[in-house]
C-alpha cells in the first residue's frame, strides 16, 4: 500500500470516520468520468465517420467529371442524352436563400429573445415562451404546406403586378426564391430565440447593475452590456439557425419551385437539399454519384460556416 494512502487510512481510522462514503463517492465520480469520456469519443467518431463517408462517396464523381464542370457550370441536365452536371446555380441558390433567411430571421429572433429575457413581464413571457417552443416542434412539412397554401398565392399576386405585360419573365405561380426565404426565416426563429434567450438570462446580474449604477438606461444596458456578454450563446444560436436553413429540404422543396435557375427573387430555384430529395429516388450510375457530391458540398458548407462564425467569435473575444 502506498505510504500516503496508508497514512490517510490511519488518520481516518483514528478520527473514527468511515471510509465507505468517500470510497463510494470516488467510485461514482470514476464511473461518471468514464461515461462522459465514452460519450465524447462516440460524438467524435460519429463526426469523423460521416465526414469520411461523404468524402468517399462524393469524390469519385469529381474525379470522373471534373471540378470545373461540376462547380462552375450552370447547366444541370443529368438525364439527357448528353448529361451535364453543373450545380453552380444550385449552390448560389442555397447560399443566397440561406443568407437572406438569416438576414431576415436573426434580427427578429434576437429582439424577441431580448424582449422575453429583459423587458416582458413575467406573466407575458411565461405565455409567449411555450408558443416559441411549440414553433420548434412543428414538422417542416407543415411549414411547407402553409407556405404552399398561404404564401405562394400572395407571391403570385405580387409577381403578376410586377411583371405585368412582360414577354420574357417565366411566371412561377408564387413558388420562387422569396417564398423559400420567408419560410426558412420562420423556421429558424424558434432555435435562435430559445438559445439567445438562455444566453441572455445567463448574464450575471452584477454586470447589469453596475451599468445602470453608472447612469446607463435599461435599453443601453441591454445593447451595450447584456448582448455583448451573451455573444457566445448568440453566435451558437446563429450557427444552429444557419445549419437548419442550409439543411432544410422538405419545406423548401414545396415552396421554391424546383427549377435550376439564377437565384433572383421571383425565379423558381432549386437548393442543394432539394436537388438530393427530388432526384435520389430515380438516380443511378453517375447521376447518383453526383448527388452524393452535392451532399458532400452541402456538408462542407455547413462546416465552413460553423468554423467561420466561431473564428469571428474568437476574434471578437480577443
């Protein structure tokens, strides 16, 4: 037996205290540490496995067709006699739609989180918070159905007024990029609101009290103290919102039209996710391999956005 352990045992015995409670606590702590370690390695293994799988299935089409043809060609005709697999417009549609949805949804979500955490009376906040959580539980197909039945007719009326008498515009019936942007903006709201509100509530009250003691108003304290202090949580909320917007397929497929076009507001467009959903069922051969390449590009986009936002966060902290 080790000398220090033996000495500890003798001291405990002399004081009349039992070793069993401490030993049991140590066993529980060791077991908890082992469980946490296994979970951490399982998460890391899942990420590595998904990454390797997507690369292994996405690279063959790139080698066969070429990076220039896939990424920088705008012609997508995978089932024609002379197939073409250019996904430039599909990439631009995903990037543009996600950017506009985040630009529209994040300010609304952040201000709503500020209202719930800092301004709203407790009873009102208690009534609004479950409604926000309910939005997060609504299936994406329901958002798509509402967009199809409510939003698309409104967009079609706008389209008819704006392009009345046009001989070149292809009317979409309201299924266009703007409809997809509005639906995506609504879908990211609950995620950004919930996480941002939790981050704001975690800001120490001493910081707010110190700001107000120095003469700042409540609004000044919110925007100059609380929000900067909650920035890591808010950035995490934005990252998750961007991930959901980039990865959404069903709702976007129902309201965007599904045509491969330049992503202009009243053009029918196809996103990376909707390209996979729409064509994977009948794709085969090289066409199917290209769809895996599309999935790999989507996966890389999400990882790139995640790393970029976290780099901005670290730079701000510095």
